[in-house]
C-alpha cells in the first residue's frame, strides 16, 4: 500500500509549490490504478473528500510549516 501522506510530503519538498504538487499528484492518480485505490482508502480513513483531499492535505502541510517558521521568528 502506498503511503499517500508520505508521497504528498515528498512531492511538496521536491516541487515546493502547491499548484505543481496538485498537478503532479493528479497525473500520478490518472496513471496508476493501485495508487488511486490507495488514495481512496486514505481519503476515507482521514475524512478527506476524494476531489479535494490531496489539495486539502497539502494546504495543511504548508500551513503547518508556516506556523513553525512563525514560532521560530517570535
């Protein structure tokens, strides 16, 4: 089983921009039925909507990282 959270974190680290991560992950889902099934399970287990789950998770990651830097700067 693919670790969707890990895949999304890795893509964000590599691509740095949420819109690029969105596009890359959407492309990965289209090309890989196993990944798509794992993503559906991940959404269900974590309470995410299938259409926006990965985008919502990426936004949460970015917010979390921003919060860490804000705390360090204070």
